[in-house]
């Protein structure tokens, strides 16, 4: 396997794109050898859904598209980033039990930590940001 594998897709900031982003990332991970039914895929599926949803819903129309980057470094570290052009960084807000939304970043942080990974937000050159998750790669190298 190569030292670095990369894949990327740019999608319109539309609710239907969340499903497309999730399927895209899961498809890439499958091509790279991660079994479709593994717990790691389930965690990534939910993380990508939450990050893509945030890119669509919380950019106030200032980001007409968002990009999902997937990188695998030396078969050890998986990086998934969701980039949008809105300058506001995600906030972890306390959500009331009755609320239907507001828990996305809490879920992302929990799943990332539970999987032994980390989360980072980085600015883009154009004034937006990328929310990155880094996870240990869950496929043994043959």
C-alpha cells in the first residue's frame, strides 16, 4: 500500500449532499480495505454525516459547496476533513434533551475519542475552515 492515499469530493451545500458525502467516504474506505460492517465504518459514517450536515446547515448560505477529503497515511492514520467557506468555527453547545439538534459536535468528539482519535479545526486560505478527524487505521496490514 502507498505511503499516502487520498480522495476528495466537492458537493453542493444541499441536504441531499450529506448522503452523498457519507456514501463516498464509506466507498473509499471499502476500496482501501476497511470491511463495510466494521465498527470503524459505522463510526466514520456517523461522523461524516454530522460534519457534512454542519457544513450544509450552519454556514448561513455563505458556503455554496463543501469538500470532503479522505487521507490514509502509511496505513496507520486516517484523516477525514470537511471544508466549507464560512468563517465561523464549530461550537460545542449544550443541547437540551428535548432539542432535535445541537449535539452534532458532541457526537463527533465522542466518537472520535472513543475510536482513539483526535479532532482539529484549521483555517483555510480563503477564510473558511476544515474540521479534521484523525483516527487510527483499523485494517491490519498484510
